[in-house]
């Protein structure tokens, strides 16, 4: 209320992008901050965490200097935490003294020399003559000329042979043969000293921040500067994640230019809003879209309003509905009154199909049933209990258009005997191999079962144990899915109740593979997570631990510390004699 600035969450903020009260500056989280990006109150400086700091990047209160931790500092960079513990390894020395004996005999002789024939190519010479009465050109070519061995009649390619005649062998020796001639090499080498810093905490404002610029507060990291606690990027507040250089104020916002709590997007104020544009220009509570103000809007014409949790739709009264206008829980469809219905316009629970009134009605082969009144009917347009077929009135009838009890056939009226089926034990059974009352299926034990091999009451599916199960191999009540243990599961392979999703343990999960309750997402552990692979509650991002995270990989445990080993000096000397 009464915010004169832009994109504020709170009361009477003249500045922009603030969360709190009476903030004159921008991107503040707190009360009456004239500065910018502060977390706290009455800070006239910027990027402070605390109260009444006139300087910048202070963590504490009443600090007039900058980059300080503590109280009442007047100068800069006071009260900073620093620690260093370094192990130093002194320079180790190495020495070398080597004697290499030298005795190298060399033997040689002189052999004849053979030079290939040498040919000089033709040289063309010419000149001009002019003696008055006579002029012309004189040609005087020379060559080619070949030098070769042998006599004049020898072939032109005969090599030129030079014979030195008999000569004694040439014998040389480097060093004395007795090994007394040596080469002595003396050297020295070393490396170090080596310094290994185990702890190297350098003085900086705040505590354990890892931002690229100076920050106040605790455990902030990422690009830019920050104040507050565990922010990523240029933010004030707690647990905000900035996606640009212009960050956020408030709590758990993911994006930029936001204030408030748990918003996702750009230029948003309020609580748990999702922007679909940049800028989104959204304010209020639980809105989705752009250019919206108010509550629970999904675009300009629709709403996200439901009473309950984990509804994927709108105007539902209940939880874990996938669809709209349902009164109940775990319905997949629209306009259902009841729970675990798969279809539309059903009044009752565990119906597969549309416009059914009652419980556990289904079509043949688990197809959609239409217009049944009663419970445990397999088919369409039946009125009664445990009928298999179409248009039957009564209970335990098998066929079409029958009116009565336990009839087997079509368009029959009356009473089909105590049992009209085959191999039945009990009363009014029209199926085969049933034990009980009014069963029209096969191999059932109980009352009003129109499916096969069920134990219980009003089961239209197969191999169920319990009441009003329309699916396969369920244990419980009102399961319209398959392989469930529990109550009113419209999905498959769930352990729990009211799960329209699959493979869940818990209740009211529209998603799959969840452990917990009210999870629209998948593979979550916890409550009301609409993202995937979260541990916690109310997370709409993915792979996060904690509560109300909007981004991915938030709240994860971890610790990193690194120290740099300085360059190790080394040298060597060599002397040769």
C-alpha cells in the first residue's frame, strides 16, 4: 500500500524494487533505508547488513566507515575476520660429484678417391662486326667440355680415379688407456622453500562471502555485490537468486528487478507470482502471466483459484485434482462431485467415465461408462448394483435391458432365481463362480461385484480386494486406477490415498514417483512440490532442498574451500672440470 515507487512489496516505499516499509532507496529489504541494496533498517549507505550504517558494505550497526564488521566503526576496513595457517617446507639441497673416465681409441686409413666425370655445358658466344663496307654477326660457340678418367678413347662417363698407393693405418687415442684420464662434473640443485597455506582467510567485509565484488552479510556468492544471507548475485535480503546485474530484494526470489517473497521472473512484486515476460509487471499473490495485479490470476481471463492443495486446474474444492470445477479430491476431469473419478460430470467416487451417479461404475474392459446410477455397474445406463451390460435396472443382472434381480439375458423382467449364473454360491448371482450376493462377474466373493475375481463390495474391475474398485489388482476402497493400495487412487501403482498420479507413496499426489503429499511434480520427497526431484515443501523449482524455492538446485548442502600454493622456486648449478 501507498508505494510511490515501482515494483515494491510493502507499505509506503518511495523508492523502487524494495521489500518492506518506508524505503527511499532501491532494492532494499527492511525499513526506512535511504541507501540501496541494504538488508536491515535505517541504512543511509548501500549494501549494508544491519542497522543505521552510514558507510557501505558494513555488517553491523551504527558504522560510518565502509567495509567494516561490528559496531560504531568510524574508519574503513575495521573488524574484519582474517586467519592464516601456512606450512613451510625449507629448501632441500642436492649435490652431484661425478668422475667419468675417458679412453676412446680411434683407428683410420686412407683409400682411393673416385670422382664422377664432369661435364661443362655448351657456351654460346656471339658478337657484331661493322667495318664500313662489311658488317655482320660473328658466332663462336664453346663446348660442351667433359673431364673424365681414362685415355681419350674412354667413355665420357668414366670416373676420375686418384690412387694414393699403400699407406699405414692411422691410430689415435683420446685419454689414457689405463683410465687415468677423467672428466669431473660437480653440481648443486635445490627447490623451495615450499609454502602450503592450510587456512588463508583474507580480511573482507561480511562473513564468508564469495561474491566478485565487496559484500556485507553472510555466505553470499555470485557476480556483483550483496547484503543479507545466502544470496546469489546483486541482491539484498535472504536466499535471492539474481539472473542479471540488477537483482532482487526480499526473500527467495528468482530472477531480477523483484521484491517480495518467492517470485519467479522479471519486474514482479508480491508473493509467489510467476512472470511470463520480461518485464512481467506483476503484483499481488499467486498470479501467473504479464501485466497483472491482484490475486490468483492466470492470464487476463482465467484464474488459478482452488480451495485445497496440489490442484492442476482452477475452481476446485479439494486437493490433487487434475482438471477444473471438481468438488472432491484426486479427480481427473471436470465437474466431478466426489473423489477418484476419471471422467467428467460424475456424482460419486471411483467412476471411470462420465455422467455417472454412484460409486465404482465402469464401462466394459475398463472403458468409460456413461450414465450409470448405483454402484459396481459395468456398462452404460444401468440403475442399480452390480449389473453387467447396458440399460439394466436392478442388481446382479447380466445382459441388456433387464429389469429385476439376477437375470441373465436381454430385455428380461423378474427374478432370475436364487442364482442364474453358473457355479455360484449365494443369492441373486448371474455371473460365474461367484460367492455372495448380486454378483454378475466371474470368480467374485462378496456383494454386487460386476468385475472378475474380486473380493469385497461393488468392485467392477479385476482382482481387487475392497470396495468400489474399478481398476485392476487394487487393495482398498474406490480405486479407479490399477495396482493401488489405499483409498480413491485414480492413478496406478500407488500406496496411499487420493493419488491421481502413478507410483506414489503418500496421498493427493498428481505427479509421479513422489513420497509425501500434494506433490504435482515428479520424484519429490515432501509436501506440495510442483517441481521435480525436490526434498522439502512448496518448491516449484527442481533439484532443490528446503521450502518455497522457485529456481533449480537451491538450498543444496555443500562446502568449498581452496587455497593457492605459491610458485615453488628452484635452481641448479653445474661445474665441469
